[in-house]
C-alpha cells in the first residue's frame, strides 16, 4: 500500500516531508518514549548499523509524541545519527495505525516510490530489516554483495 504522506518537525525544528524522500528507502520507527529501555535499545541498534543502512540507500527516522527538548537530549545522549520527529498530536501515528494509549512500537520500510514494503510491530531484528531491504530491491554494497 502507499505510505500515507505526512509533514512533521524534527527535534531541531527542521520540517520532514515524507514525499520529499522519494528516491530513498525510509525506515520509519514509531517508538513509545524517549529514554525507556526498549526504545533506547532499538534506536541504538539502528545507530550501530547506521553505515550499513545508509549504504543500502536508506534513511532512518524515529517518531513519537515526545517533545523537541526530550528528543534533542535523547538523540545527543545516545549519539543517534538520524532525526527524531515530534508527533505531539499523534496524527502521524494514527495515519500509520500506531496510536494507542502509548504509541505502538512499529517499524515501516517505505520504498523509493512511497510504497510500504515491510511493517512489523515490536522490534524487528536488524537481519529482518536487511531482508526487507533485500526484498524491496535496495542496493547492496559491493563488499556485502560479494560475501553473500
């Protein structure tokens, strides 16, 4: 299905427009709260695999209803190399069926044409994410392609 378009500010006030990401794979990560054990583990795992993800022509975007100050502190503390979007009204979470009392931990992979190619509740493994990128036709770095 097509990914619902949205516009949302990040922790620095920069505007993220999903439709302007065409041509790239987007890993959209809904997570309940900053600085909770599960959220920290999930986003730090994506940080630790950032170069591999970027080499696949993908970007990562975290999103939850937390405020910009909380996101800035969380991003700095854990050295996250990707933006954290402020969905304070939970509008984006509702568009992606990730809104409950807390935002439901959900990961979406959106392809360069704006189509959702993978979605998983909870915390899919990096291997699952890489397999989803493979299935969606994401390029593989030369060293990785030779190793397979």
